[in-house]
């Protein structure tokens, strides 16, 4: 009952109509400032995290998690593929190892349409091209495209360039690969077909290893790389193979995004700092507005700890209201932007066409609770100030 009374008194002090208009205005501004600060931080984390996740998803959806290559750009063959498959079978988490042949080529579709492309042969049994490349070539699923490889380029006696490796293939599907660079240039096909186009029988430019769900590709890549090194040094093979996670090729990009995220978080956190200063003013004004009530209650037997808790509860009510409002507003804003007001991006610059927002539930909870905790800390000064006044002093001029 006593705790419920303290809550009731704190609510009355904060939301009472008896407060002056200045106190009510300052209290409302402090709540609004805290709400804006929390919402700004949560929305920032949602869209920065969504941007990073979208790029990572687009890269990993079209590339194996682990990339095995020959340092210096050398080629591999089916024998090397068999060696890596045998080694990968003994490493937990690796589910499959495939050979990859990837080279540039020229692709033509409907009459008069020609474009450069990157042809990738792997374990797929379908020919798939990116949606932007298909639009540029004027083809749809089921149409025929022609691929010319520079591997067959020859110069005739008249000085003309002759390309005799032109292969006509049927498009099985058109896909959105998630990354603008892939959508505008990538053509995937069966490995044997790519080898015929490039006259590279038995040749591989790299190997790709896939891992099971929930497996850390970084840890597995270290194991596979170590095993490859031991096999190379102990077996005397002429080709040295190395393994790294595919996203490591874009490590600088993700580091830059992380640094930008931290910097923007610090800047937006200043909004909350200003709101906390405003909250301190509001709590001090509320304490002054109700010093007579506190004096009367202390004269009636309210303990100093009760006065202290009432002051802390005032800060909790204001901070908690602002934090909850900011949390709800951020969720609504992220949902509305994703659903009704998508943020368009230039895919040639940012790799993705739309900026996605992913509501960070854990981060949002941490931001809200941290803000409320700081609000409680800010309310300590008005609380100690209220304890320093005796009941007679509080009632002297009332």
C-alpha cells in the first residue's frame, strides 16, 4: 500500500493540473526530447543495419561463403577440386565444395543489343541472367542469347578481328541477384557450358565451399585454410591454395559502414543529452512546485526515504514515458517507410535500389532502458535537494 501511495503521489506531482503552465510545458518538452532522442537512435540503427545486412545478403546469396583461390591469380583444375573436397569432408560445417569458372564475355540478345558481361560457370544446371542485363538485351525467359568469348579471338590475314567462339544459348530464368552490379552484368550457367565457351576444359578460376546453417564461416575458413597449407607443404603440390570468407573481400566496406554508424550514433545521442538537461530542469521545477506538499507529508510522518523515492519516481515517469513513446514512434516510422514510403537509392552507387529498415528489437530495448536509467540518474539531484529541506522550511512561506 505504501508503494502504491508513493506511485500515486509521483504521478500527481508530474501530471497534476495544479502545476503552472511553465512547468507543464517544460515537462512536455522533456518527454518529447527524450522520445525524439530514442526514436532517432533506433531509426538510425534500423536503417544502417538494414543497409549493411542487405549488401551482405546480396553478396552471400550469389557467392559461396568460403572462397578458395590460388594466390597470384593462378588457375586450378578438377584434380585440385577433388583434393579440396576430400579435405573439406573432414571439417565440420562444410557441406559442399564446387568448382567455379568466371571470365568476362560479350553477350547479345535481340538484334542490335550488345553488352559486356561476367560469365560464371558452376554447379547450376540453368542459365540465369540478371534482370537489368535482360532488360538491356531485350530478352525474357525462354529467349536466346549469344555469348562471344575472347578466348577464340584471332586476327585474319587482312588484319580483321575474327571471333569464332560464339555460342547461342537459351535463357532459363531471369533473376534479381540483390546487387545492382550482379543484376546488370552477371550470367550464370552450368560449368561444362562455360568451359566450352572459353575453351577451358578442366580449368577452374576458383573453388567455393558452402557451410551448414548456423556455422561461422570465419572459423571454418581458418580451419580449411590451415588444412590446405598443411596439404600443400606436406604433399609437395605445385599449386598453393588459400581459403578466406567471401565477405573478407569487402572488409573495408563493412568497416567503413561500422565507423559511420558509430559516428552517427554519437551525433544523434546529443539529442538525448539535451533532452536530459531539459528533464533536470523539469524535475527541479516540479520539486519547487510541490515543496509544500512534501513538507506537509514529512510533517505527517513520511520518511526521508519516501521523499527520495517520490523524486526518483518522477524522473522514472517522465523518462519512461518519453522512452516508450520514442520506441513506439520508431517502430511505426520504420514500418511506414518500408511499406508506404520506400527510400530509393542509386543502385550504381549504393549497390541496392531501396534502403531497407530492420527494426532492431534488442538494440531498441537497450537504448530505451539505457535512456530511462540515465533519467533516474538525472533525478538524483532533485531528490537529494528535496531531502535537504526540513518540513518547517518547506512550510515557512506557504
